[in-house]
């Protein structure tokens, strides 16, 4: 049953690539109750903090409710007919005047497969250009290249079950504990059940994933290829090659081994001791069941594709692939990163794991879509696409479900690109994001809990996301919006879908074209006959789907030692260490790493709505090693300015030995809507991996200096405030409103006066306290309808106690005739 008698509906989580099954039920007061789905094979009922808080984020705060023409003064609301006509007209005009390559789509792993499929079909099939790229370029592109080079196809061979069967799990550049928490919980339980299971973490930082690790190898940033080449040489030199597998089922082993053998100075490149290296190498070769999990510490690098192949080479050399509990395992980030790769929404793939360089694939796809205008060559990858836009070559762009103003490197260039582009359409659920601010037209999309379709998780399992709540305002599914535009551009017949189930069936059928005998890895042949009821009730399916799976299957690919290359053999890829493209200098001697925190999701447009999730990390921060802090005269808890050749960033110092000396780490979540100057992408240069086009996000030369402020303040408010004129502010969601942390070069008195002018309550209901003699403590409270609606607290410095006190006081009921609005007034007397 997809809906139980007591109203629970099965769906999947909105966030990470683990793809947990969720059961959701709206309650009488309109809130959404959420619990883990015990029958779902990703999580068997477990959820992480973000999954548990899904209900907090389905509120209507900040939602985009109607299409808006932002070119008009005041932003005119449009009906759907006019909005999609404007998009159709602008795209048609650009194509007519400047050719098909003058338009582009920039899409996202947060679209459902059905949306993704329709977007790819419209632009590649009918607009005649492959200028569609996905934010997966920032995320999975290096893994895609690594897989294709080694296996001939973009195949993730393992399943989650393998993780539990393994005896050694190596986490490379993956903070699984925070980024794939339920998978991490499964690994932790597997370790408890099997004490001989070992975990090795390979990450320049100490992360919470190290809590279950037997060994943490804090290698130098960017040195993974050297480390794994050392392992490959060790395998060969210690007679640990799987000769039968290597000679019968692989190519190029000798070349790869020769390259690896030339790798010298592995100790100094990696910064690891000979003992550490030997222990890890020995562990790898003496253990049969090894899984190497890797993520952005591998992919997001100018040598990302080579890092991937250096890992896969070691698995091929020891035959550790296609067998239970073994394999290289690239874990996907977004809920539907894998679905995007399946439909082909990267600029350099065609569709359904078919490729531009195969004429027979071009013919199959043209024929299947009934088009004569299929793009015949790859389009522009994300960074190149925005470069072309900045140069005026892209005249119309449509951005869907991603926030490139925050997430692409060199934010200033992205701003210039969007300013230069003549027509920018943005589909999002949220009205105000840094990217919607740059749009000509914004389109309201249905969000999680409203939209309906499918997603594919890290282990190739396709699950349904189901509609559990009505959508607010005029919000529509992304596939519907794209189809409306397609119809208005004259492609009605190919885009006359009535519902998402029809799209899924077509997508399943495309996967079978020229693939009747499993010529390609990705096949949904067992789902092509799915009727509407079958789609509505679809249970999780792991591809390849040869027949409808009515119970959970755990398939491992390559167990037959057959790969998707012309001779069915896997390829070793000879690789050598090369330094990251950006290098430190006298001016920028430190290295900035960036990544995620446990309870926030990307640019915070949704997790930022939850007060619970705001508590874990409440302010943008930078991790700094104590020695580095000392050298730069930075105190723990002080605001610091981090700057690079690209830009600057202002964040609070977290002095910790979790990072190495000379290394900094800034989380990616805060942006211009949630803090002043706290975006790491302002600092990052757009260097990319030559093979994958994936940007380097983890290795930026920077420098550091403390910010010398005179005064600090806290400001609580029911509504969002504009403090951009101040030197520093950061916003945290709290129950019923927001808490702002503020710092300034103004004196305490001046800042207090300035903030007082932001109080919006009636003046006779504003109570104030100013400490007598010193004038160093100011507190103002505005009461509206007998509740504390705003409060300001200014001092030279603020403490944790001040923060909890102001949060506690916020929204409190006060009868000001009888009681003070300052609950702890006695403490204020100085
Ligand atoms: N809470 C939360 N979870 C998420 C997300 C989120 O926003 N929030 N986003 C999702 C998405 S889209 C993705 S892609 C995944 C990302 O998941 P992860 O890749 O696990 O997360 P990151 O924090 O980006 O980076 C992982 C680690 O790589 C390390 N690293 C940096 N440089 C190197 C290096 O040169 N070598 C090695 N070996 N390691 C290095 C970093 O120190 C960091 O700890 O998370 C997904 N899950
Ligand atoms: N410095 C640095 N930068 C990074 C990274 C890093 O590690 N370091 N990681 C990179 C990676 S791996 C990733 S995946 C990206 C993520 O970066 P983004 O994709 O830019 O981040 P999100 O905040 O997830 O943006 C998704 C947007 O889509 C909207 N949305 C959600 N659901 C839907 C929907 O169904 N339809 C529509 N139309 N809109 C929807 C949300 O409201 C939100 O505004 O960031 C990349 N950038
Ligand atoms: S692990 Fe990922 S998919 Fe599962 S509940 Fe957490 S965020 Fe959602
Ligand atoms: Mo990602």
C-alpha cells in the first residue's frame, strides 16, 4: 500500500543521495508528520536530522506563488499562459537571430527524473543544442568520467548491502557522517555487529566520520593520486595482483603500473609517514572485501577524474569489483544526481546513457523522439556556459532548481554573466534567492511534498516521490512548465504529457532502444509496460530492471566480469600525480577547503526554514588550526576576513586542530541572504578538471586577518531585516522569527542608536535599558500585541548566555503594565 489506512503516504526524502524512504501524513492543523519508511531498502525506517525536520520546511514562508515579470516596475504577476509564452518567445527569438547555441538550460540534481527528462528532450531534441548542464557538473562529473574511462559506462557497481558485507571500508574525501548520515549509521551498525570490519578515513580534515575510523590519514589536499598510485605499486610489488582477472578482463594494466611506479616522493606529496602508508596499503591488499567510498574530496578537484581512476585501478588490480562487499563506490550528493545522469542532462552525454560520438545512438534518439533537429555535438559545461554568457554569447538561459549565484565558483563572474545575458528565466520554489534576484522572469515550481515523480539514489535505486500536500499559489511541476513552453514553441505533439507517469513510461522505453540484449548498463525494460496504477504504486526498483521488482533486490554489476567497453574488458587508466591548478603564494599562503555541515542543505533555501536545524551550526565559520590562528593573531570566536585573489569572506573563527596548520575550512551554506559576505564561492577561482569540467572547490589559496570591531549586537525579529549597511551580520532561524548576530566598527552607543531605529513596534511600547555609568550595555524591546516582537542587545562583546537569554525572551507574552519586558533585569545593572 502506498497510502496506509491511517493516512501515511510513502515517499522519499528531499535531500541527499542516500534516498531514504519516508512516510508522511498531513495532520489536522495542516502540519506534515514525517517518519522513516521501515520497508524502504535505503534506510529501513531510519532518518537523519534533516529527514526528521522535513515537516518544518514545508511551510509557506518565502514561497514563490506566481510567475513574475521582474522587468516591469514592481514586478507584475503573470498567468501561466503569458509567462510560458514570454519564455517561448525569448528562446525562439534568440535561436532565430543567433542560432541554437545561443540558448542554454542550467538544471539540477534536485529535479525529478520526469522533469529532467523533459528538459533534456526539449533542448537537445527540439531546440537543437546540447547547451544543458546540471549542477551535477559541480558534484559528480569527475566520477562520470572515471567510470566511463574504466568501465565504458557510467556505472556504480555496488549496492548499500555491500557496505555491510565489507571487511574494510575506505572513505576518501567523504564526510559520510554529515553528508550521507543514514548510510553512515548503517556502516556504524555493521561495524558494531562485525568488530573485524575496519574503517579508514582519508581526508585532510578530521571530521565526525573519523568517530568510527580505525585510522585517519590526514593527507595533503590534492594528493590522492599519489597515495593510490603508491597503493597500486605496493599491490604489484607484493605479488597481490589478481593475475587471472587482470589478464583476462582488463586492458592497460602494464601502462598504469608503469606510471604508478614512477610516482616518487609519495611521503612528501601526501604528508603521510611511511608507517601510515604501509599500514593502509597492507590492510588493502590483505583484505578481500574492500569498498572505497568517495565523494567531493575526490571529485571536486582539478585532478578529480584521475583521482577516481587511481582508486578504480587499485580495485581492478586486485579484482575487487563485482564481488560481494567489494568495489569503488562513488556516493551521489543530491536526491536525483543519478537520475540526471540516466536521462543525460549533462552537456556531454546524449540521453539514457547514449553518447554523442556514436552515430547509431544519434539515430536511435532522433527516431525515438521523432525529431530532425537533434543536437549532434556536446554543449557547454557549467563553468564554460557561464563564461560564454559573460561574453554575451548566450542570449537566453533558463535556470531550474539550482542557485548558481551561490554555488558556482567566482560569484562575481556569475553575476556578470547573468547581467549580460539578455533573458534569464529562473524556476524555483522560493521567491528570494541570490539567483531569482538576477532573473527577468521567475516561475513558481512545486517543491518537495507537492511534486510527484521518481528519483534514483546512490545504489541505482529508483523510488517514487509522492505528492502529500497541495501546492501553494500557482506552483506547478517543472515538467509541466517545460512542456508548456515546448508547446508554445511549436513542439506540441512531442510534449503533450498529461501526467508524470506518461513521461516515466517514455523514459523507460528510451532506455531500451538498441538495448534489447543489455548492450548498455542502464535499462528499464521491465518498466516499459507500467500502467498508471503500476506507476502510482511503484515500489523501489534497482536498475537494470529486467522485470518489475515486487520485492527488494540487491544487484551488483560486473559480477560476470563483463564491462561496457567494445571488448567487454575494463580499462586501467594510467595516471600520475599533478599539483592542483591553483597554487599558494606569498600573498595567499593558506589553503581554503569548503564543504558541508550536518544540518544545513546547500544554500539553505529549505533547511534554513527550520529553527531546529539552525541550532547545530548557527553562524558562518572558518576552521583554523591553533598554530595558524596564533600566527595570524586570531582568537577563537573572533570574526575574521578571509581573502583570495577573487574576493573576500567574513566568518567567525573556530580554532581547532581538526584542520592542519595552513588549512582553512568554510561551510558552503551561508550566502548574501543569510549573512554579509560569507560565501566561499566569492573566493574560489573557476579552475576545472580538464576531462570532467568539474570545478576545484577544495583548494583555494587565501590569506587571513582578524576583523577589529568595537561593538556587537543581537537582534531578534519576527520578520527578515535588512542590515546590509552594517559591517557584519548573520541570520539564524529561531522559533517564530530570526536572530541576527551583528558586529560593527561603530561605538556601542552609536550601534545601539542605529539598531534602535530598526525597531518597528509602536514607540510607546518600546522599552529600553541603557546601563548607567559605562554606557556599554543597551537593550531595547519592542512589544506588539503583548508579545516581544523585536529585541536589540548591544555590548562590546556578547556571550552564549546573552544569546540564550534573547532567544528565550523572544515572542514571550508580557503584560507590560505589571512586569518588566526584561526578564533578567537584575543582571543588567552594572
Ligand atoms: N548535511 C548535508 N548533507 C549533504 C549535503 C548538504 O548540503 N548538507 N549535500 C549533498 C551533496 S549535493 C553532496 S555532493 C554530498 C557531498 O558529500 P561529501 O563529499 O562527503 O562532503 P564535503 O563536505 O563537500 O566534502 C567531503 C570531504 O572532502 C574533504 N577533502 C577536501 N579536499 C580533499 C582532498 O584533496 N582529498 C581528500 N581525500 N579529501 C578532501 C573535505 O575536508 C571534506 O571533509 O553531500 C550531500 N549531503
Ligand atoms: N564552495 C563550494 N561550492 C559548491 C560545493 C562545495 O563543496 N564547495 N558543492 C557543489 C555541489 S556538490 C552542489 S550539488 C551544488 C549545490 O548548489 P545549488 O544547487 O545551487 O544549491 P541548492 O541550495 O540546493 O539550490 C537548489 C535550489 O532549487 C530550489 N528547488 C528545490 N526543489 C526544487 C524543484 O523541485 N524545482 C525547482 N524549480 N526548484 C527547486 C531550491 O529552493 C533552491 O533555491 O553546490 C556546489 N558548490
Ligand atoms: S540520510 Fe539523506 S536521504 Fe536519508 S534522511 Fe538524511 S538527508 Fe534524507
Ligand atoms: Mo552535490
